[in-house]
C-alpha cells in the first residue's frame, strides 16, 4: 500500500536529520534565543531580498495561523476567506476560539477574488456586524490552484486601498512557487502581503513554518503572542536548523520541484488514460475523477482521500511530496491503465 | 562557558535521534493516527499500570496546560495555583487567554497546601466571583521541591470532597519521581489526580509531553481541543517515537536519575564549601546563595539564572539535566572552592 | 415622519411605566435577589405550565444569546444557524467573541430545516473541524416567518436523536405566538427546546428578555455566566416588574396581537394596491416590493429599511409594534394608493 | 428593617422617572442613534470642559469595564489593579473571560500606588510573562477611600512615561468628587486618565454609566465593541435621558452630596459613640468596627454587610446613597447609642 494521502507521511530530508544529529549535544539558549535562529532568520532575509522583516518560526500551520491572526486583529475585526480556506474549515474553529469571525466567500477555483472581498465589505456595513480586516489566502490553495503575480498584486492593492491586511498561508508555498504556472517570487510575497508563511512541514522538514511579517507594525511584541499560544518551542534551534538546511542552498525549492514533477507525471498519465479532473491544479495536489469501480480497484494498492462525488464519478485527491517515489508514481499510472 | 541555565539546552538522547532516523522514510498516518502512537500509548498504560486512561502527546508544556485546562473548565470556572506556579506567571497569560482566572495562593516552599485551597474556596463564595474548580500543582515545583505521596493523596481527597479537579504539571516529573525524597509512583499519579502530564522535553526528548487523563469524562472529544489550540502535530509519530524510546525500558527514569545525581554533587559540594540554599530542593533545580563577588566570578565560566537577592546574598538557580556532564559539575565545585 | 423601522422606537406600555414609578422608592435586594424577581419567575412558570424551569432576566437579546450560548457550549462546539440568523450576522461576532464558530446554513424562508442540520453534521465529520452542538433558531425569524409546531417538534426530535441542543431566540416571540398562522404555545416551547427566550424589548417593555431553560443541566451555575458577561442588572427588579406587568394578565399577548393586526392591515392594503412581497411573513415584519419611485415617495413621510433589490423592485421592511398607531397604518395605505 | 447594604436598593430620582415618562411614546432611532443621546453627550462635554472626547453610555459597571478594557488591549496585555479592585474580584472573571490577566497588587487603603505599578513592571520583564499595559483604579475605591489630585496626576504621569494606559472606574465617582477631602474635577479626570466612567446606577439613575474616552485613539470603532459585548441598549435614549437629568443642572452632584452628608452623620455619630473604623473612608461607604453583640443587635433593625473581623470586633460596611433617609440615619445612631 503506497500513500498519496498527504505530504506529511514521511519524516524529513536526510540532510535535516543530519543537521539535528550533528548539533544534538551542543548547548544553546532556549525558546529561539540561539545563534542558529539568528542565522536562519538572516538566511531567509537574504533569500527574500529584504532586511526589514520580522521572522518567527512555528511548529505547525494552525498554530501559525491562529497566533498571527489573533495578534494582528482587534476583537471586533474579522477574517475574509474562501469557503474552502484552511482556517475556515479544517482548524476546528481555531480562529473563532481566539474571538474572531471568519467571513466565508465563494471564491473561484479555491482562490479569493476582489469581488469576494468587495461583497464582504458591502455586506458588513456598520457596527452591528463584524468589521472585515484581514484577508486570508493560501498559496497553493486547498484545491491545488495557485495565484498569479497579477492576482496577488491586485489583491494587495485592493487591501491597501481599503485598510485591510493581506495574510498568505504558505503551508504548501514551495509547491506553488515551483509550479510551472507560477510567476511569484519570495520577494513578491514580502512586498505584496502584510505577512505570509513558508511551510516546511509539507516540504522536507520534520515540522516547521516560517512566518514572515513585512508590515512591521504587526510584529510588535510578537514573541508574547507566540508564547501565550503555547507555540514557543523550548528547543527553538530545531526549527532554525531545518530552515537553514532548506534555504542555505536551494533544497527547499528542489524538494518542491520534485513534488510537482511527481504530480505532473500523475496528471499527464491520468489525462492520457482518458480521465478528467475536478479542477485546474498545477501544484502537488491533483483531483482526478474516476468511476467508482476504478476507485475501488485503486484503493487496493494506494491510499488517498475521496474528495467528492459528482455526475462524472468520484473525485479523489492525490498528493505528492518531496519524498514521493518516482517508481510508485509510474506504478500508479501503470495500474490505472490496466483498469477499466 | 558551561550552562546550568536550563534542562533544555541540548537536543535528545542518542537513542531518540536513532529512532527518528531509522523510521524517517516510512509512511504513516498523520496527526497521531499511526501505529507508533498506539504503541506509545499502550506502553505508558503498562508503565502506569492502568488501562482506563486517555493519553495524548503534546510538543510543549504551555501548550499542554492551556489545552487541557481550557478543555476541562466551563467559562466561569477558575484555577487555583501557587503564586510561583508556571501557569500563574511564566506562560504569558495563556490560561487567561482561554478565558479563565488563576487564583494565586501563597503556598509553602513552592507547594500548594490544603489551607490554600480552603482559603480560595472561602473567599470565592458566590456568583459575583469566579468559581474555583481546578487545582493546579507542579511536581517537581518551580522551586525544585517535590510532593510526598501523603500530600498528593490529601490534596486529591480534598478535591474530591469539594468537587474540584486536580491537575499536575509534570514538566519536570522525572526528576521528582527519581528524587531520593520521593515516594510517589506513576500509578499513584493516575490514581490521585484527574490528569497529569509526563514531561520529556526536559528529560531526554527533543520535545514532548504526555498528558494522562484518568478522569475519563474530561477526555471527551479531547482531540478537538488539541487541534483547535494548534497543538496537533502533523507528524505525530515523532512524539510517539520519543516516548517509546523513553519508556520501553527504563530510559526516562535513568536520565532523570542522572540529572538528580548531578544536582546532588552540586548540592553537597556547595554545602561543603559553606554556603546555604534558598529552599529545600531535592530535585534537579537547586538555589544556592552566594555573595555577589562570588556570583560574578562564577559567571565568568558558567551560565545560570540569578533568582533573587536577600540579606545573605544572591540566590542563583542551577539546573542539571540528563545531558549534564559530570566533569563540568565537579569543575564547578572545584572552581567555587577556589573563590572567596 | 412616522417610523416603521423598528419595534423598539417607543418606550414602554404605560402600565409598565406605572409599575416602575409606583415601586421606585422601595428598597430591595440587588442583582435579581428580590421578591419581584421571584414573583416574575413564578408567574412565567405558571403561564408556561411547568415548574421545573430555570428562568433568568436580561436587558437585551444579544446579551441573552451570547451568555446562554457560551454557557451551554464547550470550546470546540459550534452553533448551527440559518445565514440570516441574528447571531450569525447582526451581533458583531458576539458568539465568535466567546470562542464559538457559527455554521451558517441556507435555510428556507428564514427557517432552519432538518436537511440544513443534517448537512452540517455530515460535513463536520471529525476533530479537524468544529463539532456542531447547538441549533439556533428564531421565532419569528429575521424575515418575519414563523415555525409551525410540527416543524418545532421535528427539529427538537432530530436534535435529541443527534445529541444537539435546540435554542430558540424569541426576540419577537410575541408576534410569532399571536400570528394567525401560529399553533405553538409557551408550553410547547419549554417542551420542545432546551432553552428559549421571551423578548419584551420589542413588545411593550423598556427592555427585557426572559431566558427559559428547560434542560435543567444547562442552568447549572448560570448566574455566574450572567455576571461574567456584564449582564446582571444591579436593580434587577426593573426587569422583573416589567415581566410581571406583561404576564400577570394577558398584556404581553394583547400587545403582540396589536402589532400583528397593524401588520395585517398593511399587508392587506399593500396586496390590495397590487404589490407583491419578498416572503411569506405572517408576523409583525413584512417585506413588500415597490418600484424605486414609489419607495422614494414613501420615504418622504415614512421611515423604514430598504431590505434588498431584485428584478421586481425594492423590497422594504415595515415593522409594526404594540405602539404602532392605527391611524398611521391607514395613512400609509392611503398614501400608497395615491402613488403610481 | 432599613438597608444600608447598597447604594442601588431604590429606583431613580423622581425627575428621571418623569423624563422617562414624558418621552415614553416618542419615536426615536435605536441603539443610541437619537437626539437625546447627542444632547447628553454634548452636555457631558460641556460639564467636563472638553470637546475632544469619545462618550458612550452603558447599562452597568461590569459591562463598561469589560467592554472598554478588552477594546483597549491587545491579547498579551494585562491590567494592573489593587487586590480589592472591582475587576479583580467582584466581576466573576469578566476581564479574564475576554482574555486578559489582572495583576493584583497590594495597594494602600484600597488605592494603587506608583510603587505597586513599578513592582509589577519590574516583575513582568519579558515575553514569558504578560505585558502590563492598563492601570485600573476606582474612585472612590472599593473601601471608600478617594484619590487626591496630586496622586492622580502622579499616576498619570508615571503611566505616560511607561507607555501605560490609565483607566478609572467611576461607579461611585459622584461620592468621590463631592467628598470633603476631594480636590479633583471632571476636567481633571479627562486630562489625567485615558478613559474613565461616571457611574449613575449608584447615584440617582435606574441604571447608567457614561464612559469618557479622552485618549481618542482608544475610541476607534468603539461602538463595534459595545455591540459585540451585548452592551448596546436598543432603546439607547433611556440612558441619555437619565444623564441629561443628572447633568443639565447640578443634580448628579447634589445627590452625591446627600449621600456623603448621610455618611458623615453616621461617621460622626459612630465616632461619638466611641467606636473605631477599619479605614479612612471620606465617601459614602464607611466601615465601623463593633463588638459582635452590638452587630447582632443592629442587625435586628438594619441591613448591611459584615465586611471582616479583626481583634477589635466585626467591621461592617454601611453605604448611604442619594435616597438614604436622614431620619433613618439619625435613628441608626440613636439605636447604636442605646446599645452596649
């Protein structure tokens, strides 16, 4: 049984394991007050090409989202997200638990549009309703789509013009940025969001998300918020070490590229076998649609999620990662082509 | 410069690093739904000697405290803690951020007494005040003292008689249970608390706390709370692997024993050199009092916290751990004896 | 300019003013610990026909909703409401501010259906999502529709079968219960909800909502919650006095009947003048649709809300109340009939 | 049985009842959007002698405190209060329920000192602890003492110098400002606090507190917060009408003066009868100490709270108000003098 269920099924890239092992018995300061953390932050600033950034490391994505969003908002302010947004659905009400409503908008192919934001603003007109303040987007999105630079810039400009913050969830940012359809850089992200994060849990690390705050006013006292939410890792260097390995050369992007390449093989093979897809998804998540009996057969050898059903059949979600074995990908296509 | 500042300055015991390395490329389910997690839970049940337990793993202590306490309480219910309790001071208001007041009581030598609880109950008499509901204690405490079994049982009996929950923070539980003064077992903890946790971050793991809920009603829907607080680790097996290494044999206790032994060498050597201590602390934290000029000299070669000052001098905190080098401990005493 | 904007534009029924005046200089206990409060509670129990009820008085509806719902739910539990539900939109995120997500469902004509609840349950399947726990309905609804007894009973039975709580917002309950389409009694409400409230702010009182908790387990320590939310009125007897006046005879229902009668005159007159309505609304809110130029003319003499626009024109909301003057209602119709 | 238990035992001054009665059937906008509210706000600005103020009306004190404090603070920021402060003890954790810790300091005679604030700042030194941000004081205090202008100015200057906000709870402000020991004006309060409120519930109104925000940045979007906390009264003019009556002439101060005069008669009479007091309390709360058998006798005819016991006897709390009858006050002294 080979799994395409997730991009967090395996551990970490071997060079990360090696870095953790090599530094294991060194004494360092706790809670991110160590020189590895300093080094990782500087490395990220260099990669992004900006010095004026406030950078913090987290263990997981929900933790990052809830800490950042609750730190950025006043009690009456709300989040605008697409209905399929991770914070909107799959975080057990983590944002609401910090007191903030999420305004869910329909979006298009998993992406938030300016029309969505505009409608949210029009609807929430006075103090009897929450005040929309933070626009949440994911790149790649929860359905595998990605934002183009023109879309990102347009969203940011709209936010700036309407006193809104733009926050980008980058749990799968590597896959977005190495997609063949992508034209966004890390530098763009820092310039055209107020804050975003770079996800490593799903791209080569044991765990780790790097929050990049470019709207520096939002970073004030930020470590207080991390600690209060239980998100300040005692052995903080573990996070730093992983980001150093991923960003000291090009490892982070190489790993994403592999994930995307594996998805491309799957996508092409499935298309070639005559099947359609639920959505345009040029990243490491694809949603092919198969007849029920094909899905049942595939489930004998492969693990994946059934996403939804429509008149064409069952859409399943296949996720690839830095660790996906090319042989298994070819095996999947081969198996599929034998099924009818 | 050798550090006695903390018991989380180094990484993990080598066997833990090995276990993580060995299983690195295996595919497992995410978020603790894997067989390592099952195995670790069963192992802990065996060690504790009880099957009817609800066990969950967390990355850190503040996270454990805030998730458990907010899950256990209704909005108007409050925590009773000693003033020096970790939740009371050093978690940036994490408990209050979930909506609950902490009632701080003086305690004795860092330990909560029945008189403290009684006074809190007498004072909080009606609905114009919060309702005390959960008694929070740490073992070992924040000042290195430990609870005796008779004290634990008395607290639990009092709580049972007054409809209170007893929760024990075991961030440094290993050191408490292997102290020469200890007479409490893991089994006792499960029997005489409603929930407690076993801290591994400060005893051999990269990170990890195992929450043991023996009052099963409190465990209902518990994974929802973990997720909501951003505390559900994607690669959950990392937590399980570490607890398996620590508890499959006696490693957890061996490591604590080493920490305590190192503290004993320090304690005896300091006593022998003619100095006094701020408190009775039979675990891995000791608080010797030195004149300012001695502290200044020690600071040239050793890192540690200045705790407080009194008429006798400066009390410093020395912490030992599973990783503390015996040579450094002897070196410290030797250095001390040369100073005047 | 006569206003049909709201049912809280005027003060209170004269008999309420008289009761407040007559008892003004008496000394009573504070915070609802007075004999008037006892009397009002007993009176409501008698009217409802049940003794086993936990009854509390509030100043306003949002206050009642947020206090009750946050008291009833654990942190991971969510509310199911129609999209147009008051808690969902018009309370500035009051429920989310207490930590709970509201799951918005489409409903039918402002009413929640069993299919809505079922869909919410199916979608929220595991601990990565909130757990739906409390079903929130309003009667009459925010668009003037009302629940039939068969609908209420079916919702309650469904909730009982699925471990859900049913909570009914009765801000405009009087108008619902005296609607010609109604077949629900106060006794039914106590039997077929876990809790509901009787709104008086919009039906003859200066202010006041009576929360009736029939699922007694939910009432435990309830006064703590009221106090914590800042909702425990110091001179609590003011609330009690008003409910005594409204319920010692039939005043509450007489006042609602008047509001409904006024709405009926408007409804019939508007129909007679050849206009349609946005929705079936047999209570004190009606939503006629007029061409823009008619609305503009009406706005010269009458205050009301523009609700929405569609291809037929502009739907406006007309609200009547216990205080609505019959002459003004006839005047409105007369004016309308002169306009083209 | 005559009650000295509280200053909210009776209703409202007759002129307030009259104003409510006289305007009862007028139609006005809801939620404070009416011309009475405008008028009341302007009246208060005139009385205070400042135009640049943000003024909002609330029904009760706990509501005012929790709404203002939670609106003013970011999640990691805490309140500094004396241990006897109303928010610290008698509001059922209302502030903590909005997420903020209250740091309790000893104070002197119920008043917070600069040393208290300084100690709180020294102790809360880094991001592992909450960040003290808002200093909460009450005037008169919970034990009847009052602040002098020099003390207020010194506190404010200290707060300004340390980036702290100064908030003054004026639930019993009238009594403080008309105390013979007072040298503070309403204008001073606006100049030397960031926000304060004028309590009317305990000084002639049915209910009502006027929050005066002079640090205008704190007032941004303030009505959202009021609504979210369920504190926006539907018939908002009821609050305005009461403040108009109290402040259009000098009624507010006349009523407080009466309360203080009655307390003075009690104080002098009790002193004259040879008894001592628990504290210096020059306002409408006094705390005489009597032997137990005297208290028992007094309890036969008078209602009051037993406050605490010490070696001299039982300290009781006697509260006078605008409604306290002078005959009853003389009667109390007469009765006392007959007792031995």
